[in-house]
C-alpha cells in the first residue's frame, strides 16, 4: 500500500480502518497467531509476580504460556 491509512479505535471492540479516500478498508488486528490453527490469540491471564502471560486461541482450544520479556 503506497499511501497511509488511518486507524481509529472508538472503543475496546470497534476498530475502523480508513484509506486515503476516506472509505473503509477491511482489516484485522491480532497480537499473536495460534501455533495450532493460525487464528488470533488473546491474552487471558497475567501473573504480576512472574510476568507470565497466558494466551488463548479465539478459534480452537490452544493455550500457551509465555514468560515475561527480560
């Protein structure tokens, strides 16, 4: 894409992507792809003592635990 697009997050569940002409564009936003099926994973638990984050797949039953970044 040669021209920038505008991302507007109105609230926690609505993301609007607008092209240079002001029209809406299809888009998806995910933080981590599922290693089993490729669907987006969402953080569901965070351990404040260890920093570990538990991620759950939005499509299948996959769950992964990632340690805190150093």
